[in-house]
């Protein structure tokens, strides 16, 4: 479904991705873990096409996106939904208008009431149906993320990318988001990639987990495999210990 | 001493390179914005909103600037003209100076400070909070969605504000002419009307054309800096500050060349 082959990316003279390989299967939820600043968001941006790799290949649904024209990449992006780290709601539109934005912009044939009913349905999925008229500045962090998620799924994407969906949320809210991610997979059958450093969330939602370190995936496996990994880097990361190879 | 001067030269060099690099980005952004003309009808509402934000809300400050510009022009030119007993013509001098240079210029500076920096900050905030990325992911072109309506609004707004500043300048001049120079307003305005009815006024209206160009400059520069903002809130402030400086420079330079061109084409 999604394949990254030997991807290199240098930003501001710093090597962020150094031969990253990733293969994500249809319908699975793949969680990328790793320390802050190791290039998790950069990996996501390469998948969405917001950044182009310096070398290497990104294949999505059998199409190589490296040399894609604007039309093609737009067509592909409409099959993807992205939940950004902070929700990234447009600040002068209320929740409903934010969720409706992709429809209003691209499906201009839809009538107002059709848009309204789609939006309402998506807001119900994320349990925000009562906050539709609020502005982004009046929402809590968790509500912003849920609104962002509603917007990400409004076009019925085949792939959803989550950038730290649970960071900065209380444990209860985190679990609500986790449940949402699981239900997206079950109800909509989407393929998901989730970037996080919240291990309890990773264990809960992941079919497979991959750890990124120095620009590469150094370990990959199911939650149990990662828990029992013998790799000292992975061991230190999941235990959160301050002594080990990560802090040397 | 030597190292610091070396550093200074190095920094200056880097800044000059940066100015040219930015110029390239700004020009490309301007061109990309121009190509969005087809969505004029679809963005009508946003354009109108921006028009109110840029135009109507700038009226109070332009009022003061317009009046005082006219006053200072009247004071300085009045004193000289009086020496030659030509004080009856103060109004004409002010009319021409306002319409050709001072009006467009002052308006551009006000818009740069009020609207340009706000635009850079707004788009910069959107950039660092990933809203611009989100637009791109939704296949909404940020240039068409954000920059285009702002540019159209400002290009309409600037000439209108210039007319307003010019009028206020002439009025402010009349006040000073009366109380400092001792010229009756009747004569002041009569001379202006006589001038306007006998001479070709193209050159006066050419100042409005400058307004459109300044509108383009202000939006392209501030949006370019906003869209390239980085490093959180600090980067947003930086974008706003740099864009204002850049706009001042471009307005100053382009104004000279436009004036020269206008005089050449329409001047006697
Ligand atoms: N557009 C950019 N230009 C230059 N450098 C960038 C850019 N985006 C990211 N970087 C740098 O690349 C590195 C990796 O960034 P990235 O955002 O992928 O980290 P991350 O793994 O997502 O971290 P976090 O968990 O804190 O979000 C960082 O050091 C960052 O400074
Ligand atoms: Mg990140």
C-alpha cells in the first residue's frame, strides 16, 4: 500500500532521513516511534508529498510520487487524510466550516444541505456534534484533534496519517483518541500510519510498530515483539531510561 | 577588530545574497498569484472581507497622515513661494505634490506598516501551526486561497486610499495656507480649479497607477515572508519585521522608476 525505499532527506545541512525503508500493508495500523527531532514528521511529510526525498522512492497505492505532476498528486492526496500535531484547523473558520472545507472547495456541485449532513455525520463519529459552531480558539487540545480528525476523514480517505494524536492530552482523552483510531480502522477499513512517542497508545492501536533512529527504521514488529526486543536502543526508548545508547 | 570587520562584511554579503534570493521567491509568488485570476468570482466574499480589513480600518490613520502631509508641504512651499510673491499658487503645488508623489508614497507606507506586517504575521502563524500544510494536504492551493484575495483587495484599496489622502492633503494645506501664510481659501481653491480645468490631468491620475503597483508589492512581499516563516512565534515576528523593511525598500526604489517613467510618457 505504502512503500518507502531507501529515502534520504537533508534539511539545512542536517541529514534527517538516511536510507529509510518502510512497507505498510493495506488495512493495517503502523506506528512509528522515535525520539523528538529524529524525523518522524519529516517521514510523514515525504509520504504526503509536502516534501520530496533527496533520493529514494515513495510509492503509494502502486504509484511512485517522486515525479508526479500537480494533477496526479492532487488526485492521490484526496485519498489521504492527515491529522496534524496541533489539529491545524483554519483559525477563522468554525468547526463545521473547517470540516466542510474540503467539500466546499472541491465538490462544488454539492448542495448546502448535503454538505451539512456529511459534516454532521463526521462530527458525530468524533463526538463533536455539539461543538460545530465553536471557533478553534475556543476548543481544548483534544477537541481540536478530534475536529482535525473529522476534517481528515470527510473525503472518505483510504489512508489516514496521524502526527502525535495523543500528545498533550490527559490519559482519558488519549484513550478516546486511541479508540477513535481503532474504530476508523474497523469501521472505514483505512490504512493508518501513526507517529507517536506515547508507548501505551502505540501498544494499543498498532498492528506493527517501527522505531526510527538516525534516519532509519532500526526495529520493526508487533507490540509484543517490540516489548521483548533485545535491541538496547529500543529497550531504552520504551523503558524511558536515562542511561543507555540513546543518551550517550 | 579585523575579525569583527571581516564578520561584518561576511554578514553584509550574506544579507545581500538573501535579498536577491527572496526577490526570486517574491516574483514567483506574484506570478503564481496572477495566474489565479479565474477564481475571482469564487473568492468574492473573502476579497470583500479583506477589503474592509485593509481599507476601511486604515481610514483613521490615513486621515491624520493625509492632513499633516498637506500641512507640512504647505508650510515649506508656502514660505518659499511667499518670497517670490507666488503664494496664490500654494494649492497647485500641493495638489501636484500630493497626487504625484506624497499621496501614493504615504499611503504605501501606512499600508506596509498596518496591513503588510499583519499579513506576514497572519500567514506566518498559519505556516508554523501547520495550517498551510493542512491546506496543501486538502489540495487547496494556499496562493489561490490566501494570497490571491489579499492581493486583489489591496490593489483596489490602495488607489482609493490614495485619492482620500490626496484630498485630505489639499484640505490640510488650505488650513496652513490661511493661518501661516495668510492666503484666503477662496484663492487657494480657485487656483486649483483653474489649474485642473486648463491642464491635462493624466499625470495627476498616474499616481493611482502607483497605488496598484504598491498594493501588489505589499501583498507579494508580506505573503512571501509569511509563507516562509519558521521556528514558531519568533519566526513569525521576524517575518513581519523583515517584510516591512523589504516593502519600504521596494516601494522607495520602484517609486523612483515609476515617477521617471510617468514623467517621460505624460510629462510635457
Ligand atoms: N522544513 C524544515 N526545514 C528545516 N529543518 C526542518 C524542517 N522540518 C523539520 N526540520 C528539522 O528536522 C528534524 C526532524 O524534524 P521532525 O519534525 O521530523 O521531528 P519529529 O521526529 O517529528 O519530532 P517531534 O516528536 O518533536 O515532533 C528537526 O531537527 C527539525 O529541526
Ligand atoms: Mg513531529
